């Protein structure tokens, strides 16, 4: 009985090992992104710098990169895509790129004053047991958007200064005219 049990256990273990498939995980693709400026105002331009690193022994092939800015609105834009990259990354290899952007002045960025983020997503292909797969990895690039100041431009301020000086001159002239008129009138003395 013990012999049959040992034989059954050995056959089960052999079948278990024979049925095991050598499966590899997808490459460990890490994405890093940052902007070239500390802060941006509406109308300012900047650059997002992107670094993609494969930290696994499996090969990954970068296909495209999408950047979605915080002011993205479908149909109005607010994203960038780098297509047809086809960059192969093996262990510890990296790929870099940069994308220029401009903070919109049409009000789409107004709601994002302060620190906000642009989403950078890298799409890549890899193979597991000769079967192709696709995946993606993402990160955020911090952007500090400063609201447009409510102050007037220098030209408008000079116009306001001129108007203020004119108002002061008119008030002083009016005061002088009233004072002169009061001095010219002689009080009537009744006898």
C-alpha cells in the first residue's frame, strides 16, 4: 500500500512540474517626468522632460507616449502624443524625450492655480512565452500654475494716473473758483 501511495505521489509531482509553464512578468518600465520651470502663468511656455527606464531583464518596446495636461478638455485639446517610437529597452536601458507646452490663456487653466499635474503615460509592448502583450506605465509631472494677476498693465496704470491727476486739478480749480467768488461778494451792511 505504501508503495502505491509513493508511486502515486511521484507521478503527481512529475505531472505538476511537467505542466508548469515558464512565465515571465512584463518588463519593469518606470516613467519619470518633470517640468523645466518652477511656475507658469497663462501664456507661458515650458518643457516636460521624460525619462523611461527598464529595470527588468525582459525586453520592452516603447510604442508611444501621451501627455494629458490638467486643462485637457475633449474636443478643445490639452494633450500631446509622441507616436511611432519603437524604441527597444533591455535591462537598465533608458529613453528620453521632451515636449514643449504653453499654458492656455483662454481660461481653461484658470481653475488649476497652484500645484497641479500633467499625466505622462508610456505605452509599450513585450512578450511572454512568445506571446505579444501590451501594457502602460504612468507618472505625474508637477506644474505650478500662477493665476493671472488682477492688476492692470503698465500702460493702463499710466492712463489711470493721468486721470487721477486731472481729477485733482479739476477739484483744486473748482475750490479756487469758489473761494474767489466768495471773496468777491461783499456782505451788505444794513443801516
